[in-house]
């Protein structure tokens, strides 16, 4: 082999190595159509990697993200045309993505990654790790997972669980097997509706609340029944507000939701201590 040929082979080998290194270090660009994935990706994706989030996250009434965080990103309505205009490598969607949209994206060589509904702490941590693997940001994913696990353990409460009705807009309640149920349980509250066999999203009429009142009502959203004068006639029932946005998703929302539940639990314990001191 001539010296010139040997140099040519070395040059080709060097080019191949560089290409492999670039491919290994490439972080796929992402468009998210999933509002729960939006919040996770905003925390773990590398700068410039998340091209757009769902339009839900730009709507304060539907978003689980802080408005200032959501405004950092463009949003899409989820049409194929909008997505392809951004030229992403991957689209993160939910299980309700239409087959036609998924097919169109796959034909355009855009990978579709689906994220389900988190019904537990474990589900939420698995979602974070799924997206961390997708983004190539395992370290950031583990850091977020660690913060959530720490908040979860810190929320653990001693003493008897407080019978609690988490009453959402439309009169629906949280059932066993939901993340809301798990957070209530972890923070020292017992789901009033689940204890009565009501599942996730079941409708609870005002009459049933009046006949069988809980110790605490957490009002999440603008539920009209909460303003009914009949509720004011019930003794020994406490009302607290709970931001609906803390119930839409897991991920970074979990520490904020648990912090609010801890605040309510501490307030109730302080009031009980004060009442006992005053002989009430």
C-alpha cells in the first residue's frame, strides 16, 4: 500500500469516527403535544432541544406549568402542518393522539413517543425516566426524580388520617388508583369518596355530601355546589381551596401539590392544639 493510500484510509476512518461521535452526542429535537410531558421536558431538556409545547400549557386554566415557564416556549395546536414546520426528530404525545396524525408523522420520519396517565408516584417517576432517556439527559431526569421523591417522603404525616373530600369542578371526585388519591394518602388525608366506593371521576351530588359529610372539603375549581347555603349549616366541617392545576399532572407538579397539602394539615393541627389549650 502506498503512503498516499494509507493516509486516505486513515482520513476516512477519522471521518467515520467523528460521524459516530456526533450521532452519539446528538440530542433529538422535540415537539410536545402532551401537557404533562411539557412540564417535565421544560425541566430536563437541553437548551434548544424542546421546540414547542402543547397549547394547553399556554392556557392558565388548563396548564400545570408556571406561566413564566410556559412562556419560554412556542406552542402548537397539534396539527401535522404546525409540527412538521418545526422539523422535530420526535413528537411526544398522549394515548389519545389520532391514528391519522400519528401515521402522518411517521410517514414524515418523525418518531412518536406516547406518555400515559400517571396514577402513582412510581408512574410519574417512570415517565420522567422515559423522557430523560429520550432527551439523552439522564442526569437531569434523575435530579428531578430525586426532588420529587424527597418531597414525597417529607409530606408523610403521623396521626389519624383526616377524612377528606377532594371535590372538583363538575362535582367529580378523586378515586383509588389516581395520583390525587395517592397524594392525599401520603400527606395524612383519607379520601372520603374512595372510602365509599366511588371511583376516579365519579360524580358526587350535593345531597350525598349533606347526608354524609367529611371532616374536610378541598375545593378544587369553581364547583357551584360549594356555594350552596345548605353546606353552611353543617357543623364541624372545614373548607380549604386547592388549585386544580395541581391535579392535572404528576412530575414537577407533585412537590407543589404536596406542599399545599402539608400546609393544610399543619393548619388543622395548629387549630386543634389551640382549641385544646383553650378548653374547647
